[in-house]
């Protein structure tokens, strides 16, 4: 894919929300109650519910976390968080939100209450790339309207198309590769001129909206060594690597202590 094609995957009209052909929905449709038009000052996220996405995985989830895990800390920044793609990506989003909460930030449901918009992206198939470009362009629209001050794009689409994204989406303030949560945390700390906590474990994962407490995902590995001709996972996520058993046991026990009965 050449760089001139990337932005063109999104809807060509810059004055309104971008249309997703796969579902006939816009990013704005997911933010608004049914039957309302996308207008400035009326953007709202669903109350802990997620619609159907067109990329074959869980739909965009709008995360809310009011807690603060740093002792004696405060909510340094309000963040509007969108999680795209598969269940593995959902685990990554929960880990990143846990880091954000630990650093004193609050993830809010309404973009008008946020200074920063973060999207954890998917790029597994072309439809997913288009859907995620649409979502990024809608965050760009919020920034143009003065709703958001900064945009952070993380995850698989950066792994796959980082050079093209940097050339074409100059409205994005930070691109971070999948699982590079330190880059996100350090960038946000710089906005507030504060110190990043020395701890890298945070307070664990923050569940995505609609996630049942009794059923949680445990990611045991990443990447793939098979290199099938039809699959882009090795290109995006790299070679197969398993997570340490001790870490998996600790995370499983923590999830069970939070109410999980199925992993």
C-alpha cells in the first residue's frame, strides 16, 4: 500500500463523520443514541455497551475508569479511550488502561470531558484497516472542533503502517507500537510535566465496557512462526513468543480474585 492510499481508505468527505461500508455505521453513530445526527457538542459514548464492528472481532469499546491507583495521586488527564479489534487487542487495551489509571489519569465516556483521545488499533485485514482509519479520522474531527487537544494512536496499525501514518496523519500527536505502553505513559507525563511512576506493573487490567466479570481473557502468547500466505500476524506482531508462566499464573489469580470464573 502506498502512502497516498492510506488516508484515502477513509471517507473522502471531511465535513462529516466517515462511513463504514461494512456495517453502514459511522464512528459517530456509535457515539450517539440512535436517531440523532452527529453535531458539534453532542458527541456521547454508549453507556458501557459496544456495537458490532466490521473487522471480524469485538466492536469498538469505549472505556471508562474512574479509579486512581497511585497512592496520594490525582487524575492528571481525562482520556477518551477506544479499543478496536480482537480479544487479544482487548487485553492490551485493558493493560494500557491499567497503566493509565496507575499514573493518575481518568478514562472518561464523553470525549467532551477529555483532553486526550487514545485509540488502540487493529490492522489484520483490509476492512479492519479501513475501519480503523475511519475511527482515527473521526478523532481528528473532534480535535479540529476543539473537543480534544491531543490524539494518540497505538497498536497494530502502527506496527504495519507507521511510516505512512506519520506522513499522512499529521494531526496525530503520538504513534506507539503495540504494547509500547511506556511511550504512551511517558508522553502523557510530559503533557503534565510530572514524573512517571517507577513501577511498571500498575494496578492490573481495567475491564472494557460490557466485559462480564466472570469471564475474562488471559493472553498466553503473541506473534506467530507459521507465516501463512494469507495471514498478516507475523508481519504485524512478529515471531511467536510465549509469556512467562509465572506472569500468567499471577495474572490468572488476579483475574479470579476480581470475580473471574472462566478464563
